[in-house]
C-alpha cells in the first residue's frame, strides 16, 4: 500500500465502538497509512456507526456529506451496527464506496487493496447468524484510559433493542487470551482500563463449566502496569454478590458501577423482556452501598416505552428518587425496525416522551450534586486527564466524581491525592492537591 496515504476515523456511539475504531486504525497504520483528523483531507474516511437511535443513522449521512466536502476524491467506508442492519440502505447514500458488516469490518484493509472507486458501493455483509468470530480490541491514543473489549454480541432480546441483530450472539475469548490483550494495554501510557462489550456480565455465556466474568476480573486484577479498572456497564441479574464483594476489596477495580434499569415499573420491565424485576435492582444497590458506601452508581433508564402510562412513569420517577444512586443516563424511547416493541400498543406521544425525559434529567442533576456534596472536605485520589480544557485539567476520583484544577503539565495523566473543596455551578468539583511530586 502507498505509504503516503492518510486515513481518518469517525466513531459514533458506545465505548465498544471506540475500542474497535482504534483497532481498525492500527490495521491501517500497519499497512503504512498515517492516521489523521477528519478535517485533514484524508484519502480514506472510515465512519464507525451506531444504530441505537434514529439520530445515529442521520448523523452517518451528515458525516458522509462532510467527508466529501473535505476531500471529494476520498474513499468512504461505513462500518458498525448501522452497516450490519441496513447495508443496502447505506450503499444508496451518495458518496459511500464500501459498506462492511459485523463479520467484515476487521478485514477492511484487505478489501481496500482490491477496491476501485465506482458508481455503486461495494457491500460486504453476512447474515448476522453467521457472525461467530470474536476480535479483541482496545483503544489507544488517549493516554489516560483505554477501552478494552472483552465481549461482543448479546443473547438477550429485549423488545426495544436491535443490538443482537447488529452484533450477533454473545461471544468472547478465553480468560487467558483476554489477559494477553490486557497486558498489551498495560504497556501503553494508559493508567485506567475500562472493560467494555455489549453484555460483559455474560462473559462465558453462562454455560456450565465455562469461564465467567468473575474469573476474568480476578485475573485482570493481577496484571502489573494497570492502576485502575472500571466496569463499563453490567446487567443487574449478572452483577453477582461475589463480583460486588471482589470490587469492594480490590485496589484496582474502582468503586463505580453502571447498572441498566430501564424502568422502575415491573409491568414495563416485563414488556421490555428484561431478565429481572425492580426488587432485584434494589438488592444490588443495597449490597454495593453496604460494602462501599462511597461507591458511585449510574443508571440507564428509558422513558416513553409503548404502554408506559403516566402512573408507570411516576412509579419509575419515585423509584429512582428514593434509590441511593448517583446519576442517570436517560434515553427517550425511539421506534426501531425489526423489534417487538414497534408492534406494541400504547404509543406515547413524542411531546410526552420529551417531558418525561426532562423530568429525569433534572432528577439526575440533583442526584449527582447530592452525591458530589457528600465528599466535600474529604480526601480522594484523582486520575487527571492528559488533555487541557481551557485553563484547567479535569480528572475523576476513584468513585467517578469529576474534578478540575488549574492546568499544570506535571499533573497530566497522573494519579494524585486531593481534598475536594466545593461543587461549582457547572457541576464540577474544585480540589486541593495533597501532594505534588
């Protein structure tokens, strides 16, 4: 390949996509490509798509237009969930040269070797049932943290979700193979590793005698060179007491859990085909707080699911209001083709969905501020970012409180002891350093 060629990647969606984009970028670099920013007139644009919401689909189309304005002669390749779900639809977008589904995206460099710019896009997308390979990935470039992909796909078929259709069945490498990749990450400058996947608690797929997520974290905890781990998101039915107890006594696994709830109404949870009821969620939160009172707990919640009445929404609101959690990720339900939910009665008007979303966003801000204020005047450790934000450096405590200090080069990508002093109007926490090396 031409060593003077340049490639740019743009990633939409989740942490898993970021880890995979980084792996694709390294494949291009191994073939002599220089990785550049989107605006630096690359020869190849790779857009890694999401399809969790309709907005992600629209964003893909906007990015193709933007790419061709920057370099009308560039090759444009689309990968990711949207590319698997709707390859033919993407192929119709003016300017797209190649569409790669779930089984083909990691063969992108091979496909480029044989590709010429033509009138119609080349489409390589197998049926999702045929996608069985697991390709480990990790993000590299952000000196502070790396997203390590430990699992892909999902065997759960929640009625609102297209991810199993986009990523296939749940799969992973062995613990030993995953540890090998984690040791590669340990050799980079990243001090924090975030374990990511589609349904990471399903590591081993729950088969009798198979390795489990608990087996994996015990081994990861032993690796030299990684100072912090975070568990990106884990289903409440897969977050076992032994995992919680292990995190509580580990120096490396941070006291921070992100646990999807989706609804505080058991009726809606059943309609969503979730694998737990709200009583189990209460138990998990209580166990975490019993062992780690300082732990940060984030919650995913969906508003406006079909059939969600005003009473059921308020049930969710009140449930979350009383629950000892730290922040919410609020998703407004959006109709997705080929899901069960799209056929359900009781469609919630979009204006009502928006109103409910706003209420939960306000609740989230209150909960986060309350959580932060509990730690004012107390000591903690912070991993400072490597990037400057205006005149400040941001960072996160072990329990995921976002702090800031006046910029200092000496603090970049360093873990320091601090005292938290006050929560500012933007919801960031000012701190005083306890030690300066």
